[in-house]
């Protein structure tokens, strides 16, 4: 069951009514049942994989917790009797046991993900004629695996105690609004609202429904309409070259934003209707002035996951610190400082690329991002000098320049998502400089991309609305400000939004067809 | 303490590290800065800073970094 199906709307309505009718202590149980139905309808075999992840994580976190408990009790009881060395030895032994279980669970769960998602890619790179194993990839597996492994590592680090109720861990892993495409939650963050007993709250309900409508508007009116033009361009690289490639990049930037943030709006909105607070995943990313800033504002929960569970652990690991010390002694201080950062950054971006998909496109895309980030890090003293010399840093026009530059830099990198292979992408880059056809686009070319003039008018209006909302958000929450306006104005506004989704939405056959892009990751 | 402030000033000369107590919360130190600092501190004080120590509470001010270092030396 996808967000863009009529079944999903019925599902949400029935679930919400039941949720506020049943005894409050059963609310989380209903959410678990609802989540399993939601996921089971998408694919019954998916339930087996997600259960394996929940049960293995549960057993291992309980085990790790137990080891810690025994260690704490031992130290407390024998504090006076034990020497410092003995205490250290006991601690090292406990840590070793905990690490064994951690590694086992990580291997098992990332192993499931690796086999299902990457075995075809790996084997087909070795044997050219390989037809594929034909594994069915459970929807959202990359998301829920990352979320659950984050929980496991947090328990291992002692950030909080393990959850004793396996069904609660099951709900944390499978909570349906975030299951397919995030946001990736943290257990300590989500549990306070996920398992709490909730009364119906009109403000939450109203804000939630508004957010859901806004999400559908972005997805159905903007993203799915632009998808038609984007597909026309990228599926026929022989015809659509030169300026069309730039146009495709521009369209894809808007489509992806509207698609992904629309899906997240629906997820957060559904959460809000149910009184559950999900993390924000975007902070107006296209207003970023550098690529580093962009990645802090786009898909925030994935970025922070990689930072906390991969970048930091690698860069401050013993081998890295030893390498850093060695370089400081034998080469120079600066290199010693930077090498751990550089190695960890490239590994993180390689993994981020692979996380997005099992294809060379994503590997190149990931490494491309990592390399651009490191180059801009290296050049930052030069930038600072330039900014100071010409006193441009706070000038409006310079900020606009930085925003436009970052937008296009990201659009160029993102092109690797689009074309069928890396070679074609480079050919298309090349065509931008060699094929001169800008005139063609404006003398009828636009009309050959599958969209009519009405579509372009609607898209322009939609994008202007997106832009206005983004600019408005800069100075605080838009819905809180709207709610201070007369109530009838609010209702008219959202009725218009609702109508525009119904009338202008791009629907596949039976209102069912167009998946969210990120649900494939 | 002075050594720690110097290390921080190397990263961001424009910040008053004696006073600021929201280095992480206000996003003054980013993840690259934190790792540079960890390599500096490990070298200078010969301590092992494990990944569990990389929390906002430990890195929000020069004082909290100093306290963490003291704890790890002990």
C-alpha cells in the first residue's frame, strides 16, 4: 500500500478513528497492527525480513544490556577490593563480549540488506551473462535497517537501555508513515511520543491534515507532472542533448524535491494526526550556499545517521588516530590532522552512494559528492581570503550567486541518478558544451516533452507557491502564522489546496501508479 | 585549558572560546572540526577519546572539553 493509493487514504481514516476510540494504553498496539497490515499488503514476504531484523536486534540488545548490568553490579560490589588494573581488565572483558554481539547483529542485518540488494550487482560485474538471483527487495529495507542498527549501536554505546518489549521495538522498526522512505528516527527521540497515551488534539489534527495535503500537492501536482518531461528527456539520450540536458537537470531538481519532501510531509503529517512527532528531514536545501551546507539541509536524518554511526567511529578509531600520529611525526601536522577526515569522508560517501542503489551510477555519484566536499574544504582558506579582500560575504548578490552555484553543482552531480549508466551521463555532460540547441527548446521543443501549455502554467504556479512557502518559512513556521489569520481564510486556503490536488493531480491508472522515488532506496 | 583554547582558536580564530558554551548547539564546530580536535587532543595529552565521548555535552565549550580530557587522563 503506497501513500498515493486510495486505499491508503481509507486506511488512515479508519486507523485514526479507531486510534482515538480505543483505550489509550492500546494505541501503540493498534499502530503496530496497522503497520503490519500496511507493510503486509505491500508484500507478505517483507514481513519475514523485517521480523528477522526486529527479533535479532531485540535479542542482541537485551544480551548487551545484560552484560553491562553484570559488569556494573560486579564493579559496584567489589569497588574497594579491586585494583585499578583489575577493574580495567574486567571492563575490557565486558566490552569484548558486547562487541562480539554487536558485530554479529550488524553482520546479520547488513548481510540481509547486502544479499537482497547488492548480490545481483556484484555477481553481474564478475559474470557478464549473469541473469540475476531474482530476490525481491523489501520496500524501505534500507531505511528500517539503518534505523534499527542505529538503535543497536546506541544501546552498545550505553546511550540508553535496551527496550524490553519486543513488540515495542517492532513498532519502532515498522511504524508505517516512516517505513518506506524515512525520516530515519532515533529510538530515544521517537519513543516519548510513539508509545505515549494520547488524547485527541484538534491543533495537531488540523496541522497534520494540512501537512498531508501539502505533501500530496507537491507529489501529485508538481512531481508526477514533471516526471513525464524528465522521463522523456532521460530515456532518449540520443535525441535530447545539449540544452535539453540542462533542462532535464533543472526539472529533475524540482521533481525530486517535490517528490521526496512531499512524501516526508505526508509521513510527518500522518504522525502529527496521531500525536507522534517525527523528525524534520529537510530545511529548505536549495537555499544552501555550499555543498556541505546542502547536505546538512537535505535528507537530514540520513546525513546525521552517517555522521554519528560511520564518520565519527571511523575517523576517531584507533587505527586512524595511530595513522594521524604517525603522519604528524613523519610528514607534517596538517596532514596528520586531515587524513582521518579524508578517509572517513570518502568511505561515508561511497557508502551513501551504494545505499541509494546497486549500480555504478550511485558509486560515482557518492564519490563525486565526497570529492567535491573535500576540494571545497581544501579551498576554504582561499575562499576566506577572497571574501575578505573583496568584502562580498554579506552582500545579497553574492549570496544569490552562491545559492545558484550550489544548486547547479548539485544538479550536475544528481544527473548520475538519471541516465542508465555512467558513460551516458558523461556523454550528456559533453553534449552540453558541444550541441547548441537552446533555440529549439523555446521554438516548440518544450511541447514535445509530453506536457502541454496548461501543464507548464500549473507547474510555474506550483513552483512559485513552493518558493513563496520556502521564503515564508525562513521567518518561522508558516502554519502557526496562518492559524493566527481568520479561521474562514484558513479553511478556504486548504479547501483550494484540496481541490487543486483533486483536479490538477497527475494520476496513473486507478490513482495507484506512481511510486515515490525514495521508496526504491 | 589554555592549550585547548589555542587548539580551538586554530580552527576558528573568530570565536571567543573562553565565553562560548554552545559550540555544538550553535553549529560553530562541525564534524570535521570535532575530528581535527580529537586528533589534536589525542596527540597532546596521549589519551584515547572513544566515539561514545563525541557528544554535544562534551564539546559544547572549552571547559567541557577540558573536563572530558581530565576525566580521560585519570
